């Protein structure tokens, strides 16, 4: 994995994980995943301690996936009628 200045390997991994939603969710997954990536990259550069950063970044990953499933579920229910 390439080096990103100022980021540890685990920060880079947690920053990339939300964009995997684009593989299963198309445009909706891509939009939510991109928002999660930008949020995690922002958190990774904040001057928080490692435990706080880790919890916050994992929270963003979980929130991204939850938001995706909520949006897709809502869209499915609205379109199904």
C-alpha cells in the first residue's frame, strides 16, 4: 500500500473502506462511500489521540454502511409501492 503523507496504515485502510459501497451500491453507494472517505480523511488529520481517532473513524465506516442500507431500503419501499 502506498504511503500517504501524515497517515498511518490503519488510517488509510479505514479511510478507504467506505468507498467499497460503490461496488455493491452503484451511484448511491458511491456517494455515501465518498462522503465517508472524506470524513475519515478529515478525522485522520485531526490532532486527536489514537483511541479517539480510531473510534471516530470506525464510527464513520459503520454510519456509512448504515446510511446506505437505510437509503436503499427506503428507496425500495417507495418504488415498490
